C-alpha cells in the first residue's frame, strides 16, 4: 500500500507471523529491509527455546541485533 505520505510493506511468514514496515514513499529497497528483519527474527526469536508463538517478543539479543543492523542501513 502506498500513498503520498507513506508506504506500507507487509511480509507474512509461513507460520503466519506478519511484519509491517511503514516508510517514506521514496525509500527504495524495502524488500531488502524486510528480508533483514526476517533473518534476525529467525535467528534470535524462532531459535530461542523460551519463546513461543503468540508471545510478545521480549528478547534483548533480538532488539540489539535489529537496532544495530537498521542503524547501519
């Protein structure tokens, strides 16, 4: 979905988890961003033995990795 004010990119995993990304409409390569978010989700959330589906994601390593990666973008 795109307007003159924002672009909404949605990525849904095979398990049904949805990632929504709101960006400026002029921002290129949102697919690359979504792929990077999903890779970190798979590494830090899905592989965490203490996390279960439908639980909020409260994993410090996930947040640190995502913040570091997004800051470099």
